[in-house]
C-alpha cells in the first residue's frame, strides 16, 4: 500500500512538480494538491493522507 501524500503549496509550478515527483516515486501516491491551507483544511479530514 503506497504512502498517501497531500500537498499544500501556493505556487502552481512547484505544486505540479511535487505531484509529478511523488506520483513517479515507488511507494508514494499523491492524493490531492491544494493552493492554500484554507481549502486543504476542509478536504484533508475527508481524504486522510499519511503525509501533508
């Protein structure tokens, strides 16, 4: 079972790059990315990632 990761980053280029990097790494899966903490705090409790 892969480690589930959520990303909170306001810079879209960095956010997209991190998502590609995580999804391309064995044993990791990016559940979702968020452009700010306000949105993330609403969604993260529903998705329950292992790492934020």
